[in-house]
């Protein structure tokens, strides 16, 4: 498996960045760090990254609009060949354009058990509230501050006499453990048959009257009492591929898709000329296309009566 390429953005010490850098040195780590970038040219973490042989980039945000600074960072990240961005103590609010450009591909680490204590002074707030635990969260970055899907958390017990600093120091230990694990799981899931099947399941089962069954060892989805419209083929006859099988209009569309991208599409064995197999396990999958293909396949097998009933229902 190719390793995911990660750009890490920092503003200061960069101890979380360092934890990612050292985790990435393990041969089994599914990601590599291709860039460490900062809005603070004096960030101590930059020196550490450079000493570890990682390309670094710094550009101060001072005297610039947020959008201009973000677009300089964005250009540098893209130039590095990064597939994903890990924010690690990057003390900047990000512009909407930057966030949208990395939707689903940008993670952040935040020193609280989100959704509690978004923003700053998290440890003080946990202590003031009399919480039994502080902690850390790794989450996807969305336009709302510290609000995206939570991918992993570690609670850290608060001790009698803890100060914000003493708690922060212990939470930091948990941060260093958590970030690399969550990032590793996140990049691996694009190649994980169980997770890929779950995503297909969610899309297929959202179709009207859908039901799941197991056929020839494959998860497959059909219309209740009717025909099948989607199959997940996982290492079928040891072919080493995870693919979605859906109906297409006929042999022309099948041939056109294979010609367009013969790594991604193939003719599924034992299925007719009106089916296509789409590899799910190559990374960089367009899930919107998958959704549309599942819907089109459903439409292709749905009985006229059901389609009619639904279009009537739509009018109300
Ligand atoms: C960490 O506590 C992180 O959770 C927060 O900023 C701090 C950065 O520390 N977002 P470091 O630069 O990684 O040492």
C-alpha cells in the first residue's frame, strides 16, 4: 500500500508534529510527513522538522488578509504532493475556501473532550467546571471552529491540586499517543474492506425498499422481493480487489468506463455486459460518483410499479 502523504501545520513548539514525524518512521506506519509548514517563521518545531530531513516552509501571516495567507499555504501544501493536512497547534482561524479545499482531508488535535471546551483555555475551563477528566480529541476540520466529526478521544484524569499547566502537560502525553493512531486509522480506512463495505451499505440501504443479503459470500443489495442492484466483491476468488458491482446501461457504457480508467473499472466475472465493477480500494475514490451509480443501478432494476409509486409520492 502506498503511504498517505501528510503536510503538518504548526505555529509553535510542534511536539504533536514531532510525535507524527517519529510515528511515521515506523515501517508499518501508513503515512509519511512530506511537509511541515508554519505561519510563524520562528516556530521551534521547524528546526526539528528540518533536522529530520523534512521539507519545511514558513510564511508570516502579518500584514496579509486571511485568504491571501491561506492561499500561499495551500499552494505550498499542494506543491509538496500532500494528500492530507494535519493541524498540530496551528493557531490560525482558517478561511472557508481553504477548509473546503481540504474537506474530509484535514484533521486537527484539540486539548479537550469535544464537544466540551472549543477554542482556547480548555484546561482552565475543565478545572473550573470541576470535571473529573480533561482530555484530547482528534477531529475533522470544518468551517465551524473545533466542530467537525470526532475521530478519536482520550480522557485524562484530573488529579487533586492540578493546575492548568500540570493538566496540560499530562494531556500532551495523551495527545502524542492519540494523533498518530487516529491519523493512521483514518488513512487506512480508504483501503479497509470492512469500512468500504459499510459506506456502500449506507448508500445502498438509503435507496427505497432496499434490503441486504449475502450471496456467494458477497454483501449484496436488492429491492425487497425483487432484483439485486449492488454487490460488494471483496477478494473474490482471491483477486485481491475490493469492488462495487452495479448495473450500467449496456456493453457500450461498460466498455467506455473501462477505457476511461482500466485500473478503476473492470468487467465483473459471471455478470453480464450490463454490469461494471468499480474498484473501491485504490484511494482517492469519488464517493459522489459511487452514490450516483448505486442510484442509477437501483433505477435500472426497480419495477415500473415501484418507480411510479415513488414519483407519485414525490409530488406531495
Ligand atoms: C496542543 O495542546 C494541541 O492540542 C493544541 O495546541 C497545542 C500544540 O502543542 N491544538 P505542540 O505545538 O504540538 O507542542
